């Protein structure tokens, strides 16, 4: 099976992605992750204003197969939460890199992005 791996993102080994835009970053889970989880039925995320730390848990996704923790690929302060995924968690399955995004952060340390996987390295990981 082939999974979508956009070239403009960075990836974490635990299958979260990051899209940097200036000093902010949008975060979600990868196409591979949503496929492995199956139909997502619940998403729990932090509140706007909360701080998250690179590598620490920031939320939970529950699917028909499992409950999985979400790990922050970068540190920062939550500036936005995609509230659409609370009412329609299937957005994560349908459009994991678009409407299924989860958080937007004000980056605490942009250099943390350098420790994440490139699209090529992530493709190798899931191959």
C-alpha cells in the first residue's frame, strides 16, 4: 500500500507531522498512522494557551481498533486547536494533512525541527 507523504512536512517516528509557517507549526498524524488506526472515533487535544514539550504526550486518538497517545514533535504554546475534529473525528481519516490537522503551536525552539525525519527518511521508516 502506498501512503501520502507530503514533501513540505517534517515527521516524527511516532507518526506525527509538522508543517512550519514562520514561527508557528501545524501538527497532525500521518496518512500511515490514520490507516493503521482505522476509523477514528474520538480525539482529545490540549487547550489553547497550553504548553507542549517535544516528545511529550499532548493528546489521544481513539479508533475502533485502539487508543493511541499523541506525541509533540516540537515544543511550543498552543495557539489553535482544530475543533472540527471533536465533532467529526473522521476528518483525520479523510484528510490527515488538511482538514484533519490537530494543533497549531507558536514554536518555542525552531531548531527542534532539525531533529525530525525528512519525508524520505519517514518513507523509509514505514516501508
